[in-house]
């Protein structure tokens, strides 16, 4: 009788992967970009990242321990990833108190209010980032210029990002041929030598992380490729229509947070769709909204807003865009 076949409910698929393994895999993939940001922005990058990570871990611990009174799960790595991504979305000279406020919003409001990991409808790091952008617009748009590892925290020289230069120049009636001397070359942007947040300044480092995530099968290609591809196609159309007014696809992909958002933010397990067809639609929506906000919106960057908007559509996608059930009868005619 010991060999009786046991029948249980689906799913019957098993995997050695755990939340902890997946989260720390994301952390490893973020390390090249983190090291690059420290190389370019110096001590400011270290201070902002350390404060962000420590604050996120502390707030999650305190809320679980004393408010929700449930087992503490900060060792699963999710708060660590949120802290890193939040730091990657802010300037390296951002005052510590603002970083702490952003961490609180990310963990307490965007994550734990909905029940913790697996229940939040919006990406926690992006909610914190948008809250800080709206509440502290001056500090959140004062971007340090890369000055090397020895760069200080409070004495960093600030300047406009390439996206802001293009946006302001076009608004003032200048053409791209007149603005080209004020922005970095594609090679400089690929290597990260430009102003911006910690995580958007080194395309090569982000792509190394992307390859690692694909090899480890932590993410699939569907969301990142559809985001980047839709940005490339949309901006290519605009560029072909008027190259003196609209920047090239290469510029839009390398400048700003397209790569960071596509690879590390839009692929969040909780806030992205479950099946591949939905993921492609979701990614294309993010890419199109990003370009619309960049070109015609009030802000020079639109990745954060685009991802949060598409996060809101994920429940609908999961409900109505489903793969065909195994064994389902297909009716002809």
C-alpha cells in the first residue's frame, strides 16, 4: 500500500528556484551598473545606494514586526532589490532625508499596504521615485555631471541630462543640428559618460546584467525587447519625418532610463503580465507611452510614468489575454 499513486491538484510543475534565489540573481545583474555609477559619481553613489537599501530593509522589518505582526521576510531579497532600484532612479547628490522618504513610500505605501510581496499592483521603487519627483522636483532634477571616483557628495557639479537638453532646445526653437554639440556622442552614452540618475548612465553595464538575467532564466526576452523595440520603431518614424526636430532611435534608447526600465523595472514578476503575448503588448505599451511623454509631455523622461500606467492594465491582461487551455476544443467556422 506504500506505493499507492497520490493524485493532487495542479500545478504539477516544480522548480528549484526560490524568491530568494531570483532576487539575489537580480542583485548580481545590477552590480555592473552599480560599480559603473560609483566609478562616475564617486561617494555620492555609495551614500545614496546605502541609505536607500538600509531604509527599505528597515521599514519592511518594522512594518512586518510591529504593524502587521507577521513573520519578517527581509531575507528574501525583495526589499534589497527595491532599495537598489530606487537608488538607481535618483541623482547621486540627493539629500539623505529625501532618499529615506522615498524608501518609506516604496515599502510602506506601495508594497506593504497591499499585503507585501506578491500583492502590490505597482512597482514599489517607481512609486517612490514618482512621489519624490512630484514632491521634490528641484532636488530630483539636479543631475551631477560624471566626475570620477573621487567626486564628492555635496559638491558635485550639476548639469542637464541629454534628454533635457534636447527637450528644452526644441522648445526654444533650436534644431537638433544646433544642439548636437551640447549632448554626448552615442559612444559616450553607451559607456555612461553623461549626466543622469545612477542606473541610467551606462548602457553597456545594463546590457551585461540583461544577458545574465536571460542566461539564468530569471526573465524572458519578451518585455525588454518589446519595450526597446517599440521605442526604436516609434522614434525612427518621427526621426524620418523630421530629423531636425526628433532625435534618432539610438539616442532615445541610450539616453535616459529606457534600458533600466525595460530590463529591471518592467520585468518585475508581480507587476508584469503572466503570459508571453500579454508581455509583448505590455512592453509595447510602455515603449509607446515613454516616447509620447518624452516628445509631447511636460517631462523630458517618461519611463517611470509609462511603466506605472501599464502596471494598472496588468490585471485586465491577465484576465482576458490567456493562452489556449490544453485540450480545449477549437471550433472551426
